[in-house]
C-alpha cells in the first residue's frame, strides 16, 4: 500500500526528528532528506507537502545551506520553520536582518486566526523561539500572520502559492498549540488523508519481505531488544520456518533476561531459535580490559565472530534481517545534521557471509512506532516496554575490570533496584533506571567489623526523547529500601549512592 507522504528537508536543526515524529503522530507518513536533495528526486516522491527545518546557520552567511529554488514553484505546500522561513524569505526576494535583541525561549505571540495554519487557536498564545535573525522584509505576495513584541513577522504566508513560514518551533512541547498548527498544515493546507496506521504498515512490511525473499531463507541476529524482536516477528510472519534466529548470550545481560528471550521466541512464537552460550568467550577476551571504548570494540568483534561461526553451520542463507530504525539511518549522516554516532545496524553487520540482501523492515520507523508494531504483533509487554539497554550490556555498567564476581554484583543490585521501582508503581513514570558498579571502594561497618567494599551507584532518568534527561525524583523511602536491600543482600557492597546529574552535562550511561 502506497502512503501519502510529507517530505522534511533537513537544514541541520536540533529538532528535525521531532518534527518527523509530530507528523507521524498525526497519522501522516514522512521522510527526512538532506536540504540539497535534487528537484527530480523530490518530484519523483510526489509529496503532499514539504517542511523546511530549522538549522544553526545564518541565511546571510556565505556557504549557508540553500535548497533548489524550483521547490517553491511546484505548487506543493511548503512550511518553513525558523531557518526554513528565513531561507524562504531570502530565496523569494525578501530580506533577513540580525535582531537587536535575540529571542530565545518562551515568547508571547499574537496570531491572525484567519490563516489556515492557526485555525481553531486563540489569538494570544505563546511559542518557543530560538533565533538571532528575523524577516525584516517579506517577499512580494506574503503577509504577516503572527507577531511578538520584538519580532513583527513571527509567521507569514502566501496563501495563493501555499507557502507558509513560522519563526518559532511548533514541534516542541513548549509551543502548546504547535501540534494544532502542524495538523492544520497537514490537513487544511496539504489535504492529507491521515492513512498512516500501524496495522497497514504491518501488512505492507510483510508483503515486501515476501516479495523480496520469495522461497529463500532468512537469518536474524536477535538481541531480545525491541528493534530486533519486532524485525524478527515481521520476518517470521512473512516466511515462517524459513527464518532462523541466532541469539548470542554474551553473559552480560540482566538477571533472567536470556531465559526470558528464549521463552518468548522459542516457546510462545515457535520460531527456529538458536541460543549460543558464549559467556566464557566474551569474559576471556574482556579480562583485564578497563577502557570503555575497548570493551565496546571487543564485544562487537566477538559478537560478529560467534554469529558468523553459527551462521556458517546453517549452510547457505539468502537474507539477513536487521532491526535498523529511522533514527539509526538519520543519525548515521543521511541528513545535514552532525553525525551523532555510527550505528552498527546501518550498512549491515560486517559479517563475512554472502547474502543476497539485507532486510530492514523497520528502517522507516521511530522507536515509539516500533513499540506500537510490537503490541499489534502480540509481543509480550516485558519486551515491548523494555528500556534502552546498551549493546555491550552490563560491561559498560561496570566501571573498570569485568569479572564474573563483579558481573554478579551489578546484576543483583540492578535486579533489586528494578524490583523496588516496580513495587512502588513508578516503572511507567521513569524512562530508564539501573545500577552501576563503580570502581570505588569505601570504608563501612557491618556488625562490629570494619569493611572495605564496593560502591554501587543508582541511576534513574525522566526524558521524552533521550537527547536530554532529568534525574528522577524517586521518593526517599523507595531509595532507602533499595539501598538497604542492596547492602544486605549483595555480597561485596557496603555503600549505595544516587546519581542526580542531568543530561547534559552527563550522559545517561556512565560509560
């Protein structure tokens, strides 16, 4: 099934993925492409609308990113956000000047509600501004549709040509009417049907896998995380027994996790499931290693080696299925945004096996959409709602050297902390929570004896998109119970501390 789509052209703004998520939430399919995408490619996609994102550049600077001018002559509605509006202004003959006073943060604005963009919204509202430059002269044919105390053109439109611009960010939560504004653009201006549903996505994904694979065989490296689990289920729905899942248990998972994964996929979904117990191999290679990047590298290499060995035993396999999701694709430099990190999923696992092709059924989805698909496919909630867990597992939640004894300490401490959070009914309120075994030892007293034992740190954060995060305000009695149990039940720990650092400046994980 071919969905209507909206195209988002990326000028390097920090909220680009958020814009895409808002569009998807409105049941409209969208894709993010670089700002310099050719006009031929844009025409071939036949979008119902185009959104130009914000960005860090000044439109008046030499070398500032520009799109193709023909974009504004296609008759397709265009919405410019922040830099996108300034760009539209300059490219169509208007002017942009440096503001005497930079606007940043919550700003009162007055709307002209006769504009389709502001239909159904009160004239006086507020928005999230973040700009140093402003439109000082609009292009011919445009009129101002919003203003603030220091920005006379906070929004503009040329209704005839279906060109719209807003100086603020409608996609962020700090613009309370932003969702309505985007929905107005999608439905009232672009005439979208809103046909992007998870059930229809599943049908088309399954059809696509069947069409590619035909009567071939498929292999999946299953980690038990939400992405690889949903990718495996889609492939299983498409090809049944011709899918084999390899689960490499590296011995660095949380308590009972490996058994849970095996139970779900082998017993509940009746899949061809191979579990490799490779804990000794991984621990052998990690012995004496303390540098976190080195740990990651060793685990990544060893995982590929174990997977490769097992895959070769199966004989010829036609396709490899992977849980690549849309942020992986975007963050790996598909847009104009700075490359955040290179994802192991993008471009395929560097396995030394010949495949006819790679299947990436989730590569158009965001994480929250993957969870929706998981629920539609009846994946158990413990996997659907599973918190982000680093690929190297507990290896990067142990500061310093990794040993069976130290793994046991962090695994048990983590288990107790999670149990107490769940018992207190806080599990859904906190985005991520876990224990870290620090490299510190401290003096303590147990009974009448002096101890010199390990310090465990507890970390819990609240966030909507994991780019920023606040530490969770867990009630003291819950922290007290967790601390008391960890010290009493986990051998080798005599002190528990709670991490109260936001992201930034800290990251969520410790390594």
